[in-house]
């Protein structure tokens, strides 16, 4: 199923245009400069400019537009969140983490540049993200609020904390599985507790950054507190639905379309929604979250139409 079969042709055209603007600006941000080692710049660009859906930066732009702001003014924040996302992927792929060989259809960063350079490229993208927001977002008070928002979403109680919780849960699951006759040998109380734990992990590991994408756009547009809160709740639901869809794709997805290996969650013994709810139960959960998300922004009328269209794509995508 491609994007055209999920959303309207005009919206697809609009998304491509937004993606192109993001890609152009990202390339400008990692263009060669005299003081940056060329190998480091190449490593950063190798992962940052490797393509992808650009879902997070597009959410920034659409949220800003929905709140009455200009897309151009939100581009620095949009690029910054993509830098954070890319840094997290580079580090996640390392042997000490998920140990993946492929990302977006080609070798992972450390497979090309080595572990040390991959770590440093991720570090550089992380810090560049905040430089970009602080320097290029105006006024200064909005830039400061965006920096705080993105730092909280990506930091120790957000994405990084979620990654730690995921690793710890994986280790616990491996220990507990040795005492079971099968991966599915769980009692109902165990499953309910694991479901709560899994949701908490996903809300931090993936959901917080996706939520930040929406709130960054609203902050750039200087939305009021009520609208910012409504969009934050929208983002929380879309973020969780996105991770459920990722869990499903790891079971049902095509490696060629995904551009990475599939089936790793089961191999690593990870808790996932399909393992706890089954495939159909997971799909229903994701669809319910998207309906709730769209209901939250319904009072915004036509301004929120693009946000809802993109939210629906989250659960229908095939990569």
C-alpha cells in the first residue's frame, strides 16, 4: 500500500513539497564548513540525508500552519527534530544497542564509518539541533521554549529514558522466558502489567519526540495555552499509534520496503503490542488512538485537516 492509496492526491503533493523543503534545508545545515572535519561532516550527512518519511519535521510544519504560523518560520525546528531523530537512529544501530546492519535501505553509519565516528556523528547532530533552534528561531523567547521542549522530549526522562527502559525490559524478559515453556506462557495479570509497562516505554521512547514535533510547531506559531495543550494530547496519541504500527511492521513488514531487517523484536525477546494483543488487537488499538487524536483537534476545523490526514497515514503505512 503506498501513500497515494491512503491520502488524497493533493495532500500527497503537499507532503512531497514539504519534504523537499526540509531536505533542502537539512542539506544546507550540514554543508561543508572550514572548521568541521570533513569525515565527520560526511558521516553526519550520510545518515541525515538518507531520505525517509520526514514524519516528525512535517508534523512540526503542519502544526505550525494549523495554529496560524508560517511554514518557513518553523523550518529550523523541523530540521532540529530530524537531527535528533537521526542521531538516535545512528546510536540505536550500534553493536552495543540494537546491532543493526541496515537502515533506510543501506548500511548503517557504523558499518561505513566505524563505531567511534558513528557515535561522534550522533553527538554532533544532537548538539547541532539546539544550535539551529537557538540561532534561527525567532523571537528569542520562542527559541528558548522550543529548546526546552525538545530537550525534555529527547532527554533522560523522554526518548533516552525510554530507550533505557526498553533495554531493561528486554533483559528482564530474557531472564523470565527461560522459566517459561514458551514466549506466550503468560498469565492474564502478567499480560496486563506488561501492557502498562510497554505503553510507558513507548510513550517515552517514541511518543515524546513525536509529541514534541506537534508542540514545537505550535510554539513557533505562538499558539495559546489551550491550543498547545490540545495539540500535545493529539501528539501523545499519534506517537503511541506510530510505535504500535512499527511493532506490527516488524512482524508483517517487507524488509525491502522497510529498508532494514524485520522480525528482530521476536528474536530479541522484546515486549511488543503484537506479542501482547495479537495483530488484530494491535491494529484496533492503533486505530482507536488515531480516532481519539483527530477528535481532539476537531474543534480547530479545516485548519487541522492536514494533521488528521497525516495521523491516519501513521497506521496505514507499509514502511
